[in-house]
């Protein structure tokens, strides 16, 4: 028996097959973009404030990369005296320097005795903690998170006690060699090393 084949039905099936492929390909692209975005967001949730103006202090951790010198490259912490212990060189003054200033200082110290024309880069891995005292449930030191405010600090410390003034704080901050006390409100930005004081209200 000879069956006639409808050319139109073949055309429809071909069209549907092509559309299926297009849809599947589009879904794959969308999923791929979503994964890339998730990775990008994950990367940006870490320490992203390698701010050119940020000045290092005790407790900050940095990653030093010296091109072609794996034995010198690694993670280092600024100690309580503001110094950074580095192989071959010894103790370097890091407190009060920006990342680019520390980078230049390291390059000068390495050249020419240890590394010829050293290429040095520095990334801030983590910031020194901030401190919160006064009328919060668990006063103490807490890891700093870029972009945080006073009210975020209160939340990390377990919230207010019943005696707390909830709209009026002050922040003690080191500026150069001096400590200054700043009046603050819940949305005041916090910086690494700050001490937040939550005041007691008078009934």
C-alpha cells in the first residue's frame, strides 16, 4: 500500500523541532547567566572595599602577591602595633597606610637586594573588627562587614537592653594618631576599628 505523505505536516514537525531546540538553547543560556550572576554576587559579598582611601590598621588581613615569587606571596595580618611581618624584610610599618602605599613600600624594600624590579599587588582580605559597648545584650568585638551602619552593629550584639537610648549613640574612631568621638544615629556608617557606644536612657 502506498501512503501519501503530507508535505505540510513535515513542515510543521520541522518547525516544532526547530522551536524546541531554540527554547532549550535559550533556557541553557538563561541558566548559565543565572549561575554567573550568582557567582558574581557571591564574590561581591565578601571584602570588596579595596578602597583607595582605606587605611590599614591592627587586625586587618591582606593578601600580598609578588609576581614570580610564590615563597613571598601569601596572606598577612597587621599586628597590634600596626606592623606587618614579611619574609626577608622583617617588620614593616603598615598601620595608617593605604593598600597602594603598602604596595609601594614593599616593592622598595624588596628591590634590588631580594627581587629585581618586583611587581607587588595587595588585596584586603578582611577588616579589623569593630566594637560595641553600653546598653546592648552582648557587648564586645564583632567582624566588620563593608557598608554596615550603627543599627547593624546593634543587631549583631543581640539588640538593645531595656535601658538603651535607641536613637542616640556615639562612635569613637581613630583618625591618624588621634581618637575622636562622633555623635551618631542608627544609620551612621561604621568603619573598621570603630567603638560604638549605646547610651543609657534616663527614665
